[in-house]
């Protein structure tokens, strides 16, 4: 698929940050590199935003030519239009180090490959249980003094494990050196939520409990677990996407305006919001599992893992007191779509104009797979006897071109030293605090047929606040 991309937005470095002079990718022969990393590096090269060598590290007995071949296959396999000249530049940056991550000799070879570079970025595309081992190996080889270390989620499987993982890594690197990737923070729509809220005088005054009845966040996927049973069954929907991805959406939708644009101020505002969220109530939590899930290879025959989760959160601050935040996510639902939806309070019913019960006004921010904004209003239409719903839709791509992909944004941010889009440890711990009661008392798992909107019990969750709306399906 051919793509026309807009220039990557400029990012601000953290105070004192120096751009990377080498990128080292651990696990470069794995699936994440295949589907995300090579494509993102190709697009960054296309934008002329790469200016350092790239060292791949993995246990596989590969040559650099095999790595370059894999890079080409991966880029083409994602549907990206490969530019031969761009790829040639990218290929010349690549080198490869083979080695076991538990072998000190591996890190000595990494040091040789880095040479005289002083500001490396180490990107760990590896399972979390290997994070500590690799960071220790880098530290013992003298490679972490001026380094940044990028790690993939999950950041623990509960609050205790998240704290233990951070403590292990903090033995060798400071928190400021640790960049935790949540790819949702790289999405264009996430960033746009803050701009929508605080750059528009017609929106900011109504973005609160005085005008909003409820907030709904939906992350729907029309596909299932497929061949990922071994990974998914020990995790489930709550740990996989709610505690990280969707809580980031909550933060952007509900946090107060940061007084400045630096990373510390923005993260302080996010954490302040998380601290205002009451611990989730298991009584307002619905779990579901689609029919046929247990037959998937790697899934336990008696699995109680949820492939669908719906819950209600309450925020105890002046802006949001009394406004429920409803979150739902699931696999094998009717569509693939992620959105934030504000449901406004009903206007007074006046006899001169309203001859029916009107749906509430709504503002929708579409986050995935494409980004856009929809405003749902009522107006007197020529084809209706009275007021009827009308939609104002805007696709971001129509107003400035296709934005960069999340991994492009995040890899570039890590390389220039902008930590704004990466989660901080206190934020990680707060989101686990909020979700911990649901892990401790998960409740029953309700079956639901593939292609439905989950178990019927999820409809009861929004009782008294209308119904689940949408999602606004990408056209």
C-alpha cells in the first residue's frame, strides 16, 4: 500500500538530553521488529530523521546480510511501499551482534560494535523477564552511563511486580534513563485530545461535570486471539490493554491543563489525574470470553481468561465528580475501532420544538485504525418533521495528511531524548492501584458469541446513563 506522509512533528528534548549516536535493538530478529520496527525505521529514514548507526542483537546465528534481507521482507510484508534508495541508506546503517543475553561476552561484542559512541539508545524488544539481565549486562560492560533504555510493556502483571521490576532496573540505571513504551502514547489522536480540549475556547468550558453526563471509551477488535494463545491466556484483556492503553486515554481526556509543555509537568498532570481515580469496584466490572476461545492452541481447556472487559471508573475531583467513565474492550466484536466519546447532558425538553426524545449531543475522537473527530448534534432538517441528529465528521488525514505511525513517533522521541510520550514509574503504579481490586476479585466470565458486542451483562453496566454508543466506524 502506498503512503503519503506528513512531516514528523518536532519534539522537545528533555533538559540536558543529547541525541543518540547509536541505536541498539535487542531482539531484532523477533516478531515485533518484523511487524513494527523495520517499517518505522524505514519511514524515519524516508523523512531524513535517522542519523546514526543501528546495531541489532539477538541469539540467532545470522549475518548482517541476513538481517538486511529480513528488514526488506518485513517492510514489504507490512504493506509499506519500499523505496529502494531509502532502504539502501537504512541497510548501510545496520550491523549485527549474535549472542546469548546471559553471556557477558555478548555485551563485550556490543561494546565493540558501538565503538566510540557515547550516547546509545538500547531498545529491548524482548520479554520483560529478560530486562534486568540485559540492563545488568550493559551496566557491567560500562555502556549505561549516558544511555537511554527503552522497554516494551507489560510493566509487571500487578502492582507488586511492577514495583519489583522497577527496583531491579533502578539498580543499574536511573528512572530518567528508562523509557517505557506504550504505543498508544505515540498515536496522533492521543496527542490531539489535549489540543482539542485546551486550544479551543468553545470546547474547554464544557469539558466537565456541568455539561457531560458520561464518558465512554471503546477499544473494539473484530479479530480473535488466533495463534497467540500461549501469550494471551495468562494475561487477558484487563492486563493487555486496559491498565495501560485505555488508562492513557482516560488521562488525556480527564487531566488538567499542564502549565508548561515539558515532560515533567505533563507527567505530573497525568499522575495527578490517576491519583484522583477511585479504585475500580468489582461490582462494576464485567468479564466475557468469546465462544471458541478455549479451543485455541495454548489456551487452557478450562480457561477463565477474559477476552472482553467492561468497567466503570469514578474520578474524585472538582471537574469530574459524578461523571462515570465507562471503558470496554473485547476481541471478536463486530468492528475494529477505538474511540473516546463524550456524552453530554440532555437539553431541556421544550414543547415548541421537541416532539421526540432526543439523543444526547456527543463528541467523538476516533483513535484507531484511523483518526478523526465527530460532533453529534440535533438540528431541524428538511427531510424530518422536527429536530433530528446530524453529524460533523473530520478525518485528520484530510486536514494535513497521514501522520506518523506510533512507533515512528516513539523511536524518534527516544533517540532525541524526549520522554514526554513514555510512562513514568509513579504513573505505572497508580494505574495498577486502580485496577488491583479487579485482579483480586475478578468475578465470573460470561460467554458471548463472536460478532456480538460482548455479554449482555455489559449493557447493565451503563444502566441509568443511557446505552453504549458507537463506535464511529472508520469509512
